[in-house]
């Protein structure tokens, strides 16, 4: 089964960012995420949607 919820480490690796940059993006509200027990979690579908939005911004 495909894992639909990602950790900050997994998102950082997926986006080829440092964890520090991923924390900064999610803390500022730029990257969609939510906290569970004080730890950031991310829906894979929301991250994929965010990537597509970022690609569109680059094309404009």
C-alpha cells in the first residue's frame, strides 16, 4: 500500500531540500502540512498539488 502521509524528512528528501528549509516553508504557510503531536506531517496528494502549482508559477 502506498504511504499517503509523509514526515518532514520524507518531504525534504522528495523536494531535495534540507529539513531546515522544509521547516521554514511549512512554518510560513508556503508548504501545506499539519501537526500531529508536535511533529509535522504532510499528505502526499497535497505535496504533489503544491509541486504542480510551483511549476505553473515558474512558467508565468
